[in-house]
C-alpha cells in the first residue's frame, strides 16, 4: 500500500540524510562503562535542557516512564495520573507488571486535571488504602489533542503534590512541542518535577531513543533499573547521535508542524460530518469526531486507499499528527483526499 501522506503519528519520521551522516560519523565507546562520548554528550545536553543534575539515555520513552515509576514508587503504592496517560493505556500493563503500582486515574478536559482533582485523589493515611506516592503529568497531552499545560497549572498541581509529600514526574514525549508553541523553556516546565524526559523519536525526528533526567541519586537508581531491564547498551553513540542532531537542528522547526496541524484542522472543520474546533489545536495533534453515518475505522480505510494515513481512535474519533516528513503541500493533498472521502 502506497502512503503519500502519513499522518498516523509523529513517530513515522525517517532520519534525514544529514542526520544519518552525523550518526554514521559519531564517536562511540562502551555505553555501559560511560565510555561512549556521544551518549555522554547527549545526556549532558538533556540534563542542561531540563535543568536537572543528570540524565540517562534509554531505548524508548516507554522505558523512561516505566523506570521512573520503579524508582519513585514501591509495589503497593499509588500514582495519580490522567486516565489518558500513556502508561495506563499503552505500556502493556507495565505499571502493574514492572513497578507493582496502583494507578489512580483522574479526569479533566484535554488530558489535563486541576489542583482540586489532585487534592481529591490523594489518599488519607490509612492501613487499608494504598499510599499515594507520585503525581504524573504528560506534556503535551497526547490524547488530550496535543494540549499544552500552562506553567500556572503545573505549579498548582505540583504544589498539592508537594504538600502531601508526593514525588512528581513529567512524561515529556512531546515537551519540545510545548516549548516551541508557548515560548517557555523546557527547564521552566521541568522545574516543577523531580523527573522528566524527552523523546527523540517524535517530532524531533530521530530513529531511536529518549532521555530521562533527574537528581544524581535518581539517575543512579534509574541506571540500576536500566541494567536490570536489559536497556544498557554498548556503542550506542550511533543512535544517540540522532538525538544530538535533533536537539541542534529539529527543535525550532516544530513550529512548521504546528502551523500544518492548524491548517489541516481548518480544512477538516469545513467538511460535512466532521466536528472539530480548529482553535483548539495547540501543537501537532489533531483529533476530530465524525457526526454522520461514516465510522472512524471505515473512514481511515478509505483515506488509506487514497494514500493518506490517519488513525481511528474509537468508533467516531480520528487522530492526525503532523511531523518532519509532512510539508504544507502534503497537508493540502491530505485535505483534498479527505474532501473526497467525507463528501462522497
Ligand atoms: C505521551 C507519550 N508517552 C510515552 C510514549 C512512549 O514513547 P516511545 O514510543 O518512545 O516508547 C508515547 C509514544 O507515543 C507518548 O505519546
């Protein structure tokens, strides 16, 4: 099946020729022995970016989340997270299987919750209840439609957490999208959290890897989990170089992805049977609802048959994500195809 415009996810990007060249030429060493200069450089860059003492390079964002859970919480303890959070829905039960933690899923619009919701979710001390241990935030919120948490809201929810002695973690799979959309530094967003990470394989366009940051003691523990889970690598500089290149060259351009997402949303909103408010699009993720007879799985099948890939996210909900490998011309092409599918 030929895909002309792939809006299924921002994870579908392929490394550019310049990124590949940079990766090929990376200096390497034994990562497990801290002898890989490129991995070391990337960890220093991420620690500096997020304002933390140290960082560890990991194969994926999923491993960042799962390791953070294990370091912050003991089996039987509880983490508070929005019900759309990645570990709840897309990490194969990892919080239960790997960290042994309970998840208390809370609600709120656009993948976000407020301080009152956190306050209500913290368990009073009781022999019968799990001990609340950790507050979890996803910046931007994937299933919240790429929504950006404001500094004020982050400050408010983490203040409640701190008052109750909870640790705080930020899943920053798309943190750099928030940074570019709001002009707020990654360090300012991360300042409210004990641990935070960024993914190189989403909008940043690298083929592998993510980096988790926190205090030196936190990263030492994270390294123990990495080793135990088989995430420790050898000449990983080859892949870490993709992250170094991405941080140097692919951050500012995320603004193009946001403009493309807005244009896509404006075009889709004008089609019959599509419910979408383009002004709600803050970054690179566009969700829309179908209101007519057409269901989401059938619609995405018809789009795909015409070379445009989007994802069905429920019976009537579709997700489209913009990224490095889709330009403005691709967006117009996707809209032309969507017009055909939704008006036929
Ligand atoms: C919000 C969020 N967190 C974590 C992840 C996991 O990242 P990875 O695919 O690098 O494991 C994703 C991936 O889509 C995500 O969207």
